[in-house]
């Protein structure tokens, strides 16, 4: 049965009872997966940092040690994300297909961790007992950590493209 691509989906010419639509995985040239990851992590890092800055703006006063806490959180995430970037960059560089689905970038475990982190972040913002000051200094540490990981993905992509 011949398939026809329609807006990111492959649709059968004559629908069968089992499946009308089959998701066609979004594939890009494998050599650009590092760039896509880098742009995604950079955008998320900027967004998280801006949320932290917004929460800093809500505070009546900002003690100097909040900035120290942000720096400590950043340092922790810097080291954690260094390992993550190394692991997933190696995973991407080992892929041999000319085109790869962007969803193959992370392992199942990686996606579970991402889902947990997103859920935790949303939950923290919604719990009234969590003070705005915590969100401010924590997000101002986490955001730059994610941003730096994104930049490292982009640097690895640039080096890989130059060496080809």
C-alpha cells in the first residue's frame, strides 16, 4: 500500500482498520544532531534563567548571598551537565545513519530524568510554601548551567563539522 506524507505523518492511501496514521519520526542529518541539542539546551537555559531573574525582581530585597547560592547551583549543574554532554555527544557521534530521528538523542533513562526534572520544576513553582527567593536563586543557577551545556553541544558540533 502506497504511503503519502501529510504534515509530518505518513497516511495510507486506503486506511486500514488497525492504523490510519503512522507517525513518521522527525529525521535530520545525523551530523546536525549536536547542533539541534545545543540550540534546544541553550533556549531552555535562557528561559529558565529569565524565570529566575523575574523571581529576583519580585523580591523586596536581595541579600548578596543569594547570588552566591546561584553560583553554587550553577557550579553543581556545570559539573553534572559536563558528564551529560560528554555522554550524549559520544552517543550522537557514534551514530552511523545519514539521517537520525531527533528522539534517538537520549536514552529511555535520559527521557525519564528529563520528565522528572520538568515535573519537579513545575511542582516547585506551584507549591505555595516554596519561597520566591528559592526559585530566584535556584533557577538563576540552573538556567546558566543548561545554557553552558547547550554551548558545549554547539562547540562539539562545530568541531565535528570542521574536522569532516
